[in-house]
């Protein structure tokens, strides 16, 4: 089962999804926890991905996910990259290392999507604020108790935009989503398939601090998290965490890693100009767990107050265990929640304590 139709465009999925047959199994009872002080039935969530509107968000809430990240919104309308946007790749070179080696899309589908490494090229599409402000408001009003609505935001760079203008757009967006009903504001500092600017902010320590400050101001007293990409060196990761400390409450690690993906004949899978894309799913998991593990150690070593939220390749209860063992505060799934919408139910059956 997949709630997102890979054979259809992103817009089709927004309009018609989720592809879910409508029977909702009973969600196991779990003791109450909190997410940054907000009551939550678990620390299991959906990462910014398919919760594109109220319908998608309500479905996942009903399926037992408690931390619901509304897909990244922008100040301006942005179309999704052309179809196709999502495929699978052969297990390639070790993603933990920087490499120029391309990953290869097999000629034919290679098995259960839950066991596969994915490649996504969406480009962080967004509708206009007029739509999402009202939709976030209605979504929040419709959610039952002990669910947390997180809204992901990103600034859109324009030619000539200064770093301060970019940071202040993040701040303005934080204020807007907060007013609309977001309980937690997640600033996306990483997107592996946008061409410039907003995709690489997490690599610029100064910008991390500036954006965190602006979002902190815009969010008022609501919790703030920053979504990061893969940072290879501990000293760089440490600098980013130091820059976020005292401004953000947590960091979400990690977004898909950026790699070239080609067809078996060597042509670009997503077409010219979109040679690189985000590697997600199974192959990302060891990279994400390693990132969480290193970040947790830095937080402990340096006495920081940031919480580390894990995401990447969480598709089975045992995957969540690996993140929690590494010290994650919460765990989010995108691909896993899409290909197994009963993932949160399975997790709660085995681990009500999460
Ligand atoms: C359909 C789709 C859309 C996504 N859109 C966003 C987005 O708007 N913002 C964001 O921060 N991450 C986005 N992501 C990345 C996910 O949040 C997540 O970091 C990534 O997919 C790795 O997790 P996974 O292995 O569980 O899929 C998207 C992923 C998918 C599959």
C-alpha cells in the first residue's frame, strides 16, 4: 500500500490523495508524553513530505501518528518539478562518505518499497499563503487532543536578496504559521533538490544563527526546530549546533543526501538540470542514525539544551529503536509512513513507551 501514487504527478496526489482505503485499525493506547512541553500520545511523527493539506494531515492523525509536520510552505507559489519526482535506486556507494559516484535507477522495480532506497526530486513546491494560512487553521482545529501540528517553513531567495532579508523572511513566515495555528515551527535549512540558496543554508553556520534568531522572534514562545542536511565533519556539526543553541529548541536530522541519479543507460533520471536529487529511505538510515548519534554526543559534551529528532529510513519499529538508542528525542518518517501507513500503529503495539 502507498498513500502517495508514484505513477501520478505531485499535483494529482495533492488533489486526490491520500490513496488510502478508509479502514482505520484501532490505534493502541499509549501513555501520554510531551513534545517540547506539548502533550503528545507518542514521539512518533511524519516528516515534512505529504501532509500537504488538511485531508492528508487528518488521515495520518487517525492512523496514530502524533507529531504531524505540515509540508514546507513558502511566501510565494512554487510549482513542483515536473513528473517524475520519485524513484528507487540500487544500493549504491556508501552514503556516509562524500562521493561523486552516481546512483543507478534499475530498469525494473526491485522489490518492496519499504526495503528500498528512494530518490526524490520535488523542489519544495508551495501554494500561496492565502491557501495555507486558512488550511493550517482548519487542520489545527480538526486535530484531536495530544496531536502536535508542526509547520515547516522556508524562505525563497530572489536575485539580489541579502542574508538579512532571507533570515527575516523566515521570521515573517514563522509569525504567519504560528498565527495560523502551528504549535511548533520547523525551519527547513536543507533541501537536496533546489538549485540554489535555500537548500544549503545548514552549511553556513552564520546563516543558521541568523535564521534561528529570526524564527525564534517570529515564533514567539512556541518551540522552534531546524531541519538540517548531512554534515560530514564533527567540528562543522558542532559549530552549527552551537549557532542554534539558545534560539532553537531542537534540530531534525537529516534531510535526504544529495547525489546524482542516472538510468542504467547513464541518462539523467529526472531529466537535464535535475541530475542531483535527495536520497531517502533505506540507504539514508545509517547516515541519519550516525548523524543523530554524533549530534547527541556533541550536545552532551558541550552541555547544550537542543533536542535531536531523527529522520531518514524509519520504515519499521526496529528502525525507530536504532534512533532512540542513539539518543533521539523523537523520530519522524516520510517514505516509511507513505509505504506503510500503519507504521505508527505497529510501533505503538511494540513500544507504547515511545
Ligand atoms: C514526497 C516528499 C516530499 C518531501 N518534501 C519535503 C519538504 O517539503 N520539506 C522537507 O524538509 N523535507 C521534505 N521531504 C524530505 C523528508 O522530510 C525526509 O527528510 C526524507 O524523505 C528522509 O526521510 P525518509 O527516509 O523517511 O523518507 C520530502 C520527502 C518526500 C518523500
